[in-house]
């Protein structure tokens, strides 16, 4: 089939690569978000999908909005059979959805109807799901509510961050998306409506959502840190400045530390929560590089009774 692929971040690149490598399909063009400012100089930089497409010699379309008439005219001119989508990042209007013969097919990183929305992997980690996965579905105007073509499952490991899990799903999901395109082309794959039960939402997790509540149980603190790694980054406050939390681990025995209270030894840093203590393993002080928590604690010389999160 002739395809127009839509995607923006690094997580979409494996799927684009898999479609380019397929001997059954032609990626005629790629749709991405417009170049965005990056770095200290705020220089406009193309997104990872645009960079990969340009390397492969594929036309790149960067509409400010998918309803822009110039974009729609070019899409109609290309005449795609189908438009596979991975993390494009913009809502598609009906006028765009109607252009390809077989519509737009999204690779979504959850087992639909669970975790519809922008941050399915983060919410799966935050909720403590033991199994998650990916789904391909026909895009309609509702939020991730279209009929499903195919699914795959993926175990959520105990130490998984969102970044770890998303990387595995991106590569496994690339194969699922190619198989979905194959099935649509040869007519062997028909989408099935999502069940009405089991719907859950996964809205974007912002910086304020990523602030650690030390009165929460240790398991919740651990899940929040893993869910927010690498972005937006879990954090707390120490001596009036933000401290990013990169890795913690719940301790097996219930400690005697109050929520947020720090106990620093030569090679370890423990913090109290609403249940068991946790050990801080890696942190990133404001304006500095990531470091081992024990090195950070030695540098700041923590006083007895000091707490994390005590000051806004």
C-alpha cells in the first residue's frame, strides 16, 4: 500500500523504520509537528521522525494544523491508501481522516480500552499494572475509541521506568503496525469495536503531578518516580530548591522515619514515607548533573531531622 506516516518523537522512529523496510508498502510521505525551539540558543530543530524521514529521502509535511488547506491538498494529491500513526501529537479533523482509502491507523501503547490518552505508559507504571501492551486501531473523532485491529502484550518489570517500558513497546509495536498494514492490504484483518467496560484515561502528567508526596506509601513513591522517568521527572524540595528523584527503592522493613525525614549514612540515604522507608539511589540537584544520592548527601551535609518536601 501507499502510506503516509504520521509521528513526531523518538518513540515513533522504530515504526517508521519498520514500514520503510517492509517490501509490501511504500512510505510516500511523513507528517510531523513543525520544528520546535531546542537548547540554550532556542534554535529550531526538526523532530526525530522528520530527521529520519529526511535521511531516507522521504517527503516531510509539517502543517501547523492538520486542517490547513495546503496540507490537505498535498495529502489528497499523494492519495495514500492508509495513514499509520505513532505519537503524532495533534488531533486529526474529519476532513483529514476521510482522505486515505483505509483511514488513519494508530499504534497506541496500551491494551485498549485501558489508558486512553496522551500518557498510557506512565499511567500503567503509576497504577502498578503487571501487564500492558500496544494496540492498533482505526482513528475516529473520539479519544482513542476506534475499533481495534490487533494487540500485543508486554510484562511490566518491577524496576521499569516509563522510558524502559516505552522503548520495548516501541520496537514490539513496530512489528504490530506492519502486520496491521499487511492485514488491511490483503483484507484478512477487520477492526473489532472496543468493549464498553474497562475504559480508563491517561491524561498528560505535568510537572506539578510529578511532585512526591512523602506521606504516601513507599510503593506509591516508587511508582511515581518510575512513571515520571525520564519525563517530566519526579521531584521534591530540599532547603527551598528542587531536587529531582531519578531512582528510589522501597525498603522491606517499616522504618521509624517521619514522612520526608532523611537519614544519611556513609553509603546510603533513607527517607521516610507514609509506610516503609525508601532508599534514594540517584538524584539530580537543581542546576547540576545526576549523582548518587550518597554523594549528594555528603556534599550538602544533612542535619539530623531535616526533611524533603518541607518547604515550597
